[in-house]
């Protein structure tokens, strides 16, 4: 907030553009002051393949959580919650939720921390011997006809067609 006037308030966006907001809008809506936040959140759903075993899932979950708890970039409980849990069985994946907070509020530093976490998660998943899932469908055929299909013979001649 840069200026509060009688009819409007001037708010400066992250890209430095000024926004003139009528005070009637501010009085009817919640205002978030991002400069006052104490942490930045990371919230990801990570899908692993359905062929992943229970032991692999536990290893992945435990190693991701250990990484977050060991690294100084992340805020620790009880100040904030940390959740690394199997969240759901989706159409094409078993989804793990990663929910944590960084100590920094600087967007550039936060992006670097997220990137390092992504690299580490990739190493953990690959090291566990499984992989990331992608949208897919499986087709199951109950029976395959034992007799051969009729051979198609195209008509020939000038009137064929």
C-alpha cells in the first residue's frame, strides 16, 4: 500500500505497477499483504506409478520428509506443519502430497529451494526403483478369438467402387 486517499487506495503490484483500488472495494474484500508473510509454502502432488510397492512408497515418503527436515532452507515443526503423505489413488498414479514451508520469503530464493527439492525428489523416486506416473489408460481384452478373421478381398473391375 502506497497511499490511502479519501476515495481510493494505491497499491503497488509485484511487477511494480500501481493499482488504484476504490476504497469501497477494499472495505468489502480481504486484502493480502504478501510483504508481511513469514514463510513461503510448497504444496505438490507427486504421482508415482501403480507398480510402486508399499516398501518403495515408504522409502520415498521417508526420504522426502528426511530431506525437508535436514535442510536449513525449510522451516521446521512446531513453527509450521510438514506433511509428506500418500494422499490418494488417482486414475493413473498413487499421489504423494508434499506440504512444507521455506524460511525465505524472497521469491527468487524460494524458486531455487523448490528446484533443489524437485531434483532431490527425482533422485529419491529413481533411487527407490520406481518412476513418475503420467496419464494413461490400460486396455484389457478378456478373450481373443481363436479363429482367424475373414480375409477382405477388394472388388476389381471397372464397376468396382
